[in-house]
C-alpha cells in the first residue's frame, strides 16, 4: 500500500503539485518534492556537483541536531529524505528552517532560459529541476513548444533512428532471454511498442499521425524480426548450419514461423504485443494532445519568489493563450484560478482522434522430405518458456 506521506505534506503546506511532484519556495529558494509510492524526497538545486557536495556537508551537523536525516548531494542538487512517513510533516518544517538558514548558498539567481538574473518566479525547468526563472521566459518557451507540436515540427530521420535503436534493444533482450536463458518475461512484449515510441520521441521525431505511423511500423517490423530470428534458430538446428547462415533462407524460416504449432506456442506473446500496440496508440507519446499535455503540466508549478512583487498570488496559474498584444509581446496576464483548459487554442485543433489510421530459394532440397517438427517437439516444458516448440 502506498504511503500517504507525500499527500499529507502537500496539503499541510498548501504546495503546488501535479501528483508526481510538488513545488515550494522557501526564503526565495525553489524546492522540488518528488513522490515515489507516496514517499516524498526533497531536492534543492545547487548549481553544480561541487557546490551541492559542499552545501550538503556544511548542513549535516545542523540536520543531526534537528533530528532529521542528513542531506546528501545528488548530482547538482542537495536532497533530504525522511525517516518515517508519520514524521514527514513535522520534519519538513525543520528542513525548511535549514534551507532558510542557508538560503544564501542556494540562491543561484540565473534564469535557465536566458541566463540572466533578477528572476521573478520559481518553476520546474524541463520538468525535473526547481529553478528561479523569468515568467516571460517560461511563457515564451512554453508557447514555442506548443507551436512545434501543433506544426508537427521534428526530424523523421533522427526519430526513426531512435525508434530502431529502441527496437533492436528490445529484440536483443527478448531473444537472449528466450534462446539463451530459456525464460520469457511477458511484460516485455506488452511494453515493446511503448519503448519504441519513446525512442522515436527521444530522437526528436515529430508529433502527429505520421509520427505515430513511424513508430507503430517499426514496432511491428521489430516483432516480426523477433519471431524470424527464432525461426532461424530452429532452422539452424534442423539444417545443421549456424543461426546466421539460416537467415537468408526466407522460405524455410517462414514455414517454421507460420507453422500452427509455432504460432500456438507464441500466441501469448503475440496477444500481449497487440495489446501493447493499442496502449501505445491511446497513450501515444507522438499524439499532439499528449504533447500539449506534457508541455502544459509544468504550468501548475509557477510560483512567485517571496522577495519579488510579481503582482499575482501564489494560487494563480497562467492564462496564456498563444496571442500577441499591442506591444508585440505574448499575453502574460494572470487570472484568478484560470487554467489552460479554457484558453488552450490547440485543444480545438486536435482532429487526429477521428483521423487515426491505425485501427492498427531453398538450397537444402535434400531435407524437404523431413519436417522441422520431427527434430523439435512441440510440447512446451514446465518452465513457462518457449524452449520446446
């Protein structure tokens, strides 16, 4: 059962949260709190590894005296954990006091977008680090990302390279487990399409139907390659050649792959893969709707710095439609409780749901009088694997 500690912490201190992370500002210092199965961890950005290590070391004695876990350096951040879930709310106040006492060490006043000072808000940079920044820089970056998504901006070549690399990794792991370790991990086949789709996005493949078509096609071809290689393995034993020597004999290998016995033994992998394809389409990382959601999810974290008068309350969220005002700048007006749901100009342009097109020479004649099944029994063993086709 997941611990409720993270939720208790967020509600007790009125923090801005999307459920997976929360934002706090303590004495002008942005603080990120992550949620792992209900257990919170505190991260404070410290510029670089050396600074993080130095600050964590300097705070250890004070943390010990306060009865809380000593801070640790994690990359360019200082982190705090909690001893027990029931002590989280009380101990977080002690962590806040410790941050306040060392605010001068943490206050790195440089916007991650323009690299200038005099920041006016705190926000989540790239969804992973709580940083001081300019609200206008954040908004400009957000709108630029929205424009790229809406215009299907991206690179098909690098996207396909990313998807193919992801597919090769999945095929290699699956084959190694099935043919080498004689094990089948069925979760691999379910996650296969999502992993390939993630590789496509990691390669900066564009959003939209064509992007979806690319990673779905790569997934199908990769799964075909997975079964073809298994057919080559059986053919190599039947024809007494190496597995790689069997690869060119397409007709013979396909006879093995398409044999009812082989298909029956592989039925669960195929079904799980098809389910994975459906999941990849509904939770599609190349969907424009998902892309817009991913960009706008950081809006909730924008919080004014206590030392700066930004003219809006901490409960406000951006109501920023992608429009320009008379001074040729983006509209950065803040409203009370406004959200993007009513303002997002892209929501009405997402027409892809109904447009989605994805409902979805034998040189061994001397052996033709034999059957590969005469050599390889089709009865499965008791180890939940496919080693005995």
